[in-house]
């Protein structure tokens, strides 16, 4: 029985996944297909928008920006 090195056996799931997805496997990893590149760009755009939304929420949480309106009635003051 032949023993595989741990690096070789760890690469097996990657090779199998690439094969199933139809990804070309290169000596130094995988290359995205055109469809994969388009999907990756959409993912990066979503991540940018989520970070911007989080930054907006952080500003409001720190009360650095925004409007605070107070009202009062003479009978309760």
C-alpha cells in the first residue's frame, strides 16, 4: 500500500471540486471561467455595499451625524 503525503491528500478535495465544476486546474491553482469572474465581481460589489451600510449604521450608533428633534409642551415643561 502506498502512503500519500498530507499535502497530496489535502489537494484531493480541491481537485475533485474543480473537476465537478468544470474549472481548469493550473499548476498554481484554478482560473475562473468568464461566468465565475462575473459572479465574483457581483460578490465583491455586494461586499462593498454591505460595508458601506455598516459604516452608515456605525455613524448613527455613535451619533456623529443626523438630526435630533425635541418637542415640548408648556404644560409638561
